[in-house]
C-alpha cells in the first residue's frame, strides 16, 4: 500500500508530503533531511531573481551531494548483503541512479538562466526524480532498515550518517573556498 503520495496534499501545487513510518532514529534524520530538500527545491521554483536563484541552487546542489554520499556510504552500505525482495533490490540500484541524475540536472541548471523555459523544465524534472526517490526510500528502504536493525542499530546508523554528513560538509566547504 502506498503510504503517501503527492496527491495526499490538498493543494496540488504544494510540495509532496511523505509519511513513511519507522526506521527509528535514522528514519527521523532522513525524513527531516528529505523535507528540507523538497522545501529548498520549492523555494528554488519560486525564485525569480537571477543572483538569488543561483545562490540557492548552489546550496541545494551541495546539500544533495552531501545527502547522496552520506546515504550511499552509510545507509545503503548498512543494507548490503541483506536479503531483499527482488523488486526492492532493483529499486536499491535505482536509488544510486536517481542520485546521479539529480546531480547531473543541478549541474546543468548551474549553467542555465533562471527565467528560461529550460530552467523550469530541468528543475521540474529534478523535483519529480527527488520526490520519487524519497517515496521509494520511505516505502522500501525504511522497511528494510527496520526489519534488519533494532532501535540501537538504527541509532548507530544515524550517528554514522551524521558524522559522514559533517565530514562531507567540511569537504564541500573547503572545495567552495
Ligand atoms: Fe537518497
């Protein structure tokens, strides 16, 4: 059963709302991060000023890179070797591709003017992939985590995820300096 979809929002123009349950502390950390990410993309869609638009894009792009790497190296890695249903396993591979696709779209957006049709098209496609990605994580990844780890294990994954995020943030800041 789908726990949440974009249509669960009363306003079709509003950001999708996801409610994926479980996965303890790491679930809470990821849910919060996902909400922030979608919120930032929504702000980007509404931004018209060229300079502010690109400044916000740089933030969103960096947050996505950090999210993707921290998740891949800590969360997906924790599930490596875990027995999964065939369909869920296929989606696990798709999550890596979605991380890459969104990074590519952000990269192209960084060379595009905000007022153009190309900007809106690329941003809308990126938003769609992000929403699908989050939905798949809340519906499948969280369930896999919850069935493999107890509360202490999920807490330990959250601790390692935060640590990876801090290190990656420092690295990205150094790159941007
Ligand atoms: Fe992700």
